[in-house]
C-alpha cells in the first residue's frame, strides 16, 4: 500500500514540475491529479485503520 502511495506522489510531482524543467516531458493533465486524490484517500484510510 505504501509503495503505491509513494509511486503516485512521485508521478504527481513529475507531472506537475516536469514540464517546467524539460519541454519534451509529457504533460499528464488531470489523470495524475485524480490519482493523487485517490492516494491521499487511501493514506487517510490506512492511517485510520479502516484498511
């Protein structure tokens, strides 16, 4: 579970800051932002002990 959350956060950061550093970096759009919301929800549920 933690691995998935960390991967999603890293991908979100790359999608957010990547195009600023390199114009050839693909723009991921809203998909990564939706994934980070899912990752945050999973993290909160994990910390609360629901999962």
